[in-house]
C-alpha cells in the first residue's frame, strides 16, 4: 500500500488542501498497515510545539510541513509520520475521486471571462474572481449570475452580461470551499491570463465602443452537456436581429499536463477499421477472424492486448506509406482537426498548465501550417501496449507530433479490462499549433 506524499513541486497545494480539509472536518485518514486515525495536531521538525491543525490556514500548515521530520498526532497524543498514512484514492489523479481538477478549472476560467465582459475597460484580478465564486449560492451547483455593464456612451442602455454555470455537486463544493482556494492558484493565474488577453479583450472593447445595447452570455456548463461537443466554455452575443450568435471563443479546456485530446474506446475489429481508415485511409490488411484468433488464451487479461498489438503491427507499414501520400496525409490532418473540434470550428483548445500558463491550440489551418513538413511513423510500445508515433522535424529537431496509443482502463462487468485507442499531442504538435498567452 502506497504511503501519502504531498509532492508539492508537482501537485502544488492540491494534496495539502485535501489533507487540511479532511482534518478540519474531523474525517479519518487510512493507515498503510490498515485501520484509520483522526489527526488533530502537527509538530514541525524545527518547532517542538504541537499545533492544532484546525487553527492553521493552508499557508501556515504548508510552512509546518516544509522540509522533513514533521509529525502528526491524534487526540490521544499518538505520533504518526506521513509515511504511516495511506495515499487513498482522493489523493490520486489530483483528487479526482472527490473532485475533478479539470471541471473546477472550467468555472474559474469561464468566471474570469464573464468578469472581463463586466468590467470591459480594466483587467480582472484574482480578488475579482474570488469574489464571484464566493457570491455563488452554496449548494446550488447550476445557475445563472447576471450583471449590467456600462458602455462608453452613457446614453446607450447598459449591456446585460450573464454567466451560466453547471457543475456536479462535488466539483462545485470544492471550488466553493475557501480552504481549497490556494490549491487552484495555477489554474487561477492561467485563467486570468486568458481572460485579460487580446482574445477576450478585443470583444470587450467592441461591446464597450459599439454604441449598442448587447446581451453577452458566458457558458460554463460543459460538464453537464458533453454529448457530441468538444466545447467546455463558450460565449454568445446578440446580433442586430436579437439572435444569440457565438463569438470566436469556443473553448475546449484542459487543466494540467494533459496530452490526450481524443479517443476511440473498445477492442472490436470494427473500431480498428474505423480508426485506421479515418486517420490514414487504410483498409485493414487482415480479416476479423485473424484479429479474434488472438483471443482465448489462458491469461484472459492479455487477450485484447494481443489483438491490438497485432493490429498496430500490421498497419504500421501502411501508415508509413500513407504519410508520403498527399491525399492520405490530408485525411490525417482532417482527422486530427475533427478530434480537436468535432467540426464545430472555430474551437480552440486552451491548456492551463501546472506553471500557471495558458496555452492555446488551433488546428483549423493545420494543412497550411504543416506545408513542407515530412512525417514518418514509428511503432513502439507504451508498457506492453502498442503506440504509433507520428514524428516530424521542425527547426532541425525531430520530435513526436502525435501519438496514437492503446491505454488500459478499468475492468468491465465481465472481469476483462477495458482498452482505449487515445490520441495525444506531442512536442512538435505544440511547437507548430500553439500560442502561449502571456501578459
């Protein structure tokens, strides 16, 4: 059983915030050797006083656990080092069991944009954003906030700006939890960078100066409306006929160092047919009977993996040829754009990374941007599972442009593991198609 680590350099204050929140609510921690403990106090290596954890802010608690040698205590005075505490599911994948960092990012990001349209003439600050989140009603995880926004011409009726949000209750409760606010610092920093960038400011300026009464709506309900769309956050405004039309602010949002932007789930022959035909115009060089012949081994966990390894091996030389065929390469570009946008163009992927940066990806003009580049296919492995790397050279450096690989997931009801073919952007994808949003 893995013991808990705060891993602040990689996770920031997120795990610290989860831990502190549990202690302040009197919740127990699992122990590595079994059993549970309710922790009440902490002692730093450099300070021999036991301090009640409930009395500490997140920053004060963080200072207590800086370095090594700190200890925790229960109400009876029993001592526990952090290696005695089990890294339960809530601490894994950035707390995904209790809340999802990406969905928390959505309301922060959209909230910052809403505030920018409200203010129009000034940049949005963290204080503004925190005030908005605090003003949202506790427990009401779906709703609307509205505000009037002045125009440059005071004789023109003020604009109406609306913020429509929808999160699952666990994610909403997390973003409303003041104790966890410092854990979102990098997401907040990146969200404010984008909200104050030219992408948003140009529209704020337009609505301020156009001598018209506008109705501007910022939507952050991607978590409740995921069927058939890549858009997590969008903005609409009324046209001259009063109809709401989308601005070029359709955002597919990613939080953290996420590479994946699309997938095909399942291990059937049909899925393999669809995958390789869509990306490279390849007809599978084997029939379904041959594909399924790798099933039925004594180790059923490996059956589907064997089929998929065989499929990737068989199509590899055909992928290499396709990348040298202009028509098939064009089909590859279209497939990439489809999985980034679902053809809802324009859709931009905005990544809020762990350094507090906002990185914007645009694949709408991929064919033109990739003109003159040569691509090649490299078949490899991700663990024991197949990976097809599409590589290219930019500025004299060869790197992965795109990985198509198999990822193993949870077990199905029949006890067999679930597999997905996932699409991940590589270094040269970022180099060719991204823009760093800065001050």
